C-alpha cells in the first residue's frame, strides 16, 4: 500500500478498525488482493541531460 501516514493518523478514528481487519486478514490468509500486488514507479527528473538514466 503506497500510503501517506499523515492521512491515516488524521483519519484513524474512521479508518482504523476496518484497516486493522484488512491487515489481520492478510496475515492470517497470506493472500494479497491483485490490486495490492501492483505498484507504479515514476522516475523523477533531477537535472542535466534527460537522455542519461542517472539524471532521473
């Protein structure tokens, strides 16, 4: 889960119970849903020649 912890801290009273159910289910079953097994990687350009991989 790509997550911003500040979001969860801010809304813990609303999300906490359900989030813990999900996490406990994952630990017990050992199974992640397909969407939880995916991720997106975005390269961020630093500076210099954009043709050089080291500048990303």
